[in-house]
C-alpha cells in the first residue's frame, strides 16, 4: 500500500475509513468547530434546519474578534445575540470582549486544536491552525450551521502540494518574506483546493510563530488547508494544554501532486505590491515609496515576537511625521505580555498607536480604515482593492521588520539598513 499524506491520514480517521485518496468525498466527524461573528449569520440556516441544540457544545469555541469593541449599535446587538445563543446552548468556551483574540490565534494559544484533529472554522484563514498538524479548513455560514447541528461535514480529499524550503535567510527576513516569495511564484490561485504541506530544513527550524505565518497565507494561494508536521517544536508549544500529544507526518512514500523547492539562502525582505499578494518585488525595488499608514496586526503577524521586533526597531526612534503607525495585537494574552515587557510604552513614546485585539483594520471594518488616496504598508495577508478601506487605497504587504522600518522613515524601507 502506498503511503499517505498528513491530510489523508486525518480525513481517513475522521471519516472512519482505512484509507482515502485525493478526489474522494468523505463525511468527516469534526473534532473542533470555531466561530467569530459569522455565528450570527449561521443562526439563520441553523434555525431552518430545525435542530434546537448544537451537536456538542464542548467541541465549539466562539470569540468576538471582527468588531471589537462594537463600533455601531447594530454590531453591539449582534454581539448580544451571540452571547445569548452561547449561554442557551451551554457553549462554555465563549470568549467575550476582554478575554478574546483574533480567533485563529486564540485557538492556537489556548491549545484548543491538536495535531491530527479535523478543525473547521467560520473564516477563510482557518488554514493557520494547520501549523499545529491539524486539518484546519474554513467554511461559510450555511456549512457552519450544518456542522453546528450534526458535527459532521462533507469534504473532498485534496491533493497535497509539497513546498520544500531550505537555506538561511538574510538579516531581518522571516517567514512572511518566505510565504510572499512562494505566493509570488505560484500565484494567488496556484494551490486551488490543495493541501499545502511545508517541509524542509528552514521550516523545521522555524518556531511556531513563523510556522503560523506560512500556513495562514496558504489561503492567498487558494489552498483548502496549509499544514506542517507535528514535531518537537509543536509539542513544546502545546505543552500547556495538558492533552496527549500525537506526532503526525506524511509517510516517506506518500504521493504528492507536486513538489516545489525554494532555496532562500541569503534571500532578503520581500514586498507584495498593490493589489495582489502575488505581485511580488524585493524590497529594494520599492524603496522610497511614500506611505501614509503602517499597520502591524492581524492573524498573520501580530504575535508577541512580532511586537518585540517593532519595539526593538522603535527604541529611541519616532514615527515619521504624517504617518500613522497602528499596532494591534492578535489576542489579549499577547496584549498583556506586551504591557508586562514594556513594549507598549516604547510604542507610545515613538508616536505609534496601540489598540485592543481585533480584525477591524485588516478587513477595513473599523479602527483604522484607509482613505482613497492613502498608501499603507501592512503585515496583513491580503491587499486586494478595498481590503483595508477605500478601493482606491494602495496596500503593500511586508514583514514586521519592513513595516516598522517604513513607519520610522515615512517610506518603504529595507529594514536591514535601519
């Protein structure tokens, strides 16, 4: 028998099959369903199903993250509806304002997802959780309602695209630059409905915060899931969860649809230019582009390691006149850590803005939207027209190093020169 990939192993287990192959339709038993404000939209089809109770409240996590705090009475009412539903259904892992986080970060840092799990989330960047060795896929409101009612979901077994990364990166260059390079090569639909599995010496050496970045942005490749094998690094990250740890990896003789190898030895910072994550250029080619806004946040790059990078560059510096530099941590746990380490004081002394955890600026919802003539450099995952505000705004995607260096100089700057 031919070996299996990580995604094939997980879908076989969850569907009760001895083996599965790409293209096969399986009925998977969900280990974890997580939602944010999408829950409010899912309540309509959930009511139409006729089921009065969710299948298992202990396997559901809900947090408020897209509009936190609520910017309008309508959003406040939606939050109230979500609170009441979670209370009625006995969903104890509901994270309200004050104990919340961007949902993918919250799921990872609280240890809710584990290697080998079938994880379903009501958001397209659920892929991020695949860095833990889980099959983590995003779905829409109607499918979310079906999972809430039954705990099961039909899935087509995806082909696996293997991405091998090797080489030592240049100074102040990291996983964000690597994934931008990958997307710039494959295009933003080059892994459509595939399971993208990252491997290679560079990936194995990455800590979890960098692994999350790789898997998060497989969404911008069109992938169904992004995955990294669960190894000792994963085990140490999840140790606080207190659950039995299962290593999971693809078999040596597993069949991959394609393998793409990247030698990143000496590669420097990369920038995705407007208005596509695949519109990639090395930072040298866009240096000097004037900016109005620098944003460090989102589920992609707003972990404590990213905030430390910003604080390190900002010490003794000032944000350039006329530039707004907004820093939004990915969770309240990260927020508290930034306070304890004195990072927030560094940000404020430099003239940056530090906010509560929210997805608002990333999707152009609130707390920092862009005007039509503004240029932004951002650590987020998308720069399609209108993503962060006006469709006329120009958004460049880059690493925390490049975003912070650019905020200091008022123009896109190679962080290796700061």
